[in-house]
């Protein structure tokens, strides 16, 4: 984990209530896709934890939904600097991907999967991606995944783009070596139930600190208590204790 | 040369800054960031007799100038703390640590305190009779003078090390509880724990934290904590640790003027991981600005004047 001051390079809407924020600064603490940053927004007490969508040596991108006061304030910032904790969480384990990994994003859950896809493609893997959105208007980043060289299937709940229905519909009949997913928790159980291989789930939880100090985001797993911010946010399918 | 040393129940601290229990884990997350030996000491995560997961999530809610938590004393239990956490801590922290203990019965407190009292690394026991997040435990002992005194007396009977009782602000008369603890043998009083609070999500129309209510902390509660420290410090003879919303070197000085011998920093650690290190760094300049050569000399300075 590293604390640093980042400059706002751009903070632009991608769709209604969906923003892309690119920050310039020292990204040296980010070592794996699936890690997150924790951003101090002026006039908010707690930081806002956001998944890293993409990063290079001196910049990082997060994609976020305007969902409350903190993200509303963040969306208004067009320039200036932000105090950011980087390199938080365990991130995805790419060593387990096999040669035909499947990436499944629900809503904004695609964000950590983008950097992951980039990594896996670089490693020469054949990457299949399923992106689920509420509707065509919310379907962002589809072309970006395609441009990486991924095989992309889009699902929308209302059928306005791609397959009509949930991501699990697109999983039927697919051949894959391992899967990675991020999205709403309701989707996770369905994905786990219809999956054929081992996989990794990136969880979300309200956090106090984001670096393991407060135990605010803990969850019970089959292998003991884990902090989503520290031992997570990525948990293996085999360790998840589903809430009944 | 600014003299920051204070004596807390007979043990000298290099400075009065102490990360508060529940905001600093067992120390090593922060030891990855800075040398935590710069601290006066720190109070480790509230420890109970049995391991506890704590309350369901979400456990955290944002507030103006603070947060609500309903963690509910998640900890691995006193045995694991002694076998696993303390040896790990020994690698990164070479001073005496403050052992924070919670319980659900007098026996629980006695059991955990007796074990921790024997640990060489432990300098003080901080007995939490004030956790607002667990039903039937913690705070119920801290809301009546008799119950607080009973816990104090029982713990004192099995401990050789200084016993500091951490009090709840969620009471009508905190002074009477502090006095009862002192009467029962407490070597010090720390206050305040969090204030009981809540937030409601306007979209779901449900409380934000799953436990519905939680403990409110952060800079917003500083004036309340300061007032209570001021009242208690006037009434008791034992040292008082000031806790609640402390976020700066100036806040430390203000708490000490109100009567605190040492000062705990809580919520600030969560949003600013370097908060305690920075406060310690800034203390000499703040002392110079307010013409203070030794922090010891200002303890309770606002009480008699």
C-alpha cells in the first residue's frame, strides 16, 4: 500500500451516471489486476474504494457510478489533485487462468476485469468475456475489450443489446479453463452454480479504512474470517460461504 | 527542545500519542507503512475470551466529520492473540503495548485479563466496559457505577499491571462511573468510547449498518470527548487518557489541557494511515507555538486557572 497525491487527468462521463476518472501519479504499488485504490474526496470523511480498471507506469483509470454524495462530489472534480491509497487488496491470480479463461462482468463489475484481460492477453491466453448490463445505454467498455482481442458476448436485461437476459445465459455451452468475475453479489451465486471450473470472485463491501485496520469489511469464508480489503477483494470459488 | 514524555501509570511514554483500540489492528498493517516505535504505545484490537466474527456487514457508515462502525469486537480470541498476534507484533514493536479487553461477564474479563497480564509485551490492560456494538456485554458494564466497579475489582484482583478502565459516553453521569472505578482500584481511566449513533439510507429506507446502530467516532465527537475528559479529570486522582476525535497535534494539546495524561487517536488512523506518525512529528512545532516546553506541565492546565 502506498499513499500518494494524484493529478486529475480527466474525469468524463461514459454513460448516464457512469464516470471514467484518469489520475496521474506514482502507480508503483499496483502489482495485480483486481486491486483497488481508496480516494479521499474533499468534504467526505471516509475514502471511496474503487477498483483499478487500467493502469500504466504513471497513470491509472477507475470507472465509477455516481451512487451517493461521495461519488457526486468526485464527479464534479475536473482538475486538481486527489489523495489516493494505491495497491490495496490481493487482486486476481493470473497464474490459475489456464489457456482459455472466461471473464464475467455484471454492470460496473467489468472494471477490474479490463486490466485483467489486458494482462491475460499479454500472456498469450485466449480470453473470453461476458459483459452483462441493464440496457444498451449502460453498456460501456464493450469495444475496449474487443480492441484488446477478447471474444466478447454482451447480455442486457432488457435485450436492447446482445443476448436478452443474465450473464449465466451466455455461460451455457462455453468451454473455458478458469473464470474470473466481478459484479453484484446476487449474480455471484448464479455464476458459481452454473460454472464448470474453479474461479475467482471480486467482492465489494463498505469499508472504513481499506487497508486492514478496522475490520469493517470482514466476511466469513470456509477457511476462516477474511477482510475484503486485505485478504480480498478476490476470493476463490472454493472458499466462499454463500449467504443463505 | 520540546519534551513530549509523559508517565502513564508508572510507565514512561516517549510521547502521549496512542492509536486507539479497533483502529490499529494488532499493529503490523501500520508497521508496513512506518516505524510504529515512534508511538507512545498503542492499544490493540479489543480482545475477548472466545474468538468473535462480530456483527453482520455492512458495518460502516459515513457521517459528517466521522463514521459509524458496528464491527462488534471481531477478534481471534485471547489465546490466539497471545500465541500468534503478540509474537508477530514483537518483530515490529519493541515498547510495551496496551492490551484492550472486552467481555460478556465478569468471568470473561477476569479470564482474558489474567492471561494478558502475564505477557511480557503488555504494559497496561485497557478494560473496555463500553462497546456499544454487542448486546448483553461491554457497555452494560459501563453504564452503571456498580457494574463498572465490579469488573474493575475482579480484574484488579488478578492483574499486577496497571488496569485502565475505558468508559462509555452513552451515560447520564460519567463522573460517577469514573469515581466508582477509581474506588474499585482502577489505575487509570480512558474516555470516551464511541457515541451510539445511526444513519439511514434514503434509497432503501433502511439503516446503513446491518446492526442498525453503531458507534460514532471521528472529529465530530472531539468537543464531547473533551468535555467529558475535563469533567472526569477534575474528579479523579488517577491518570486519564483522552480519546475521541483527536486528529492533530493541537487536539492532543487541547485534550491534555483538559486533564489527559495521554491521548488516543482513533478514526484518524482509518482515513490517514500516517495520522499518528504525523501528529507526533507536528507536536514539537505546536508546543513551540503555544509556548510549551514540556507536555507534562500542561496536563489539566485548563482545570485550575
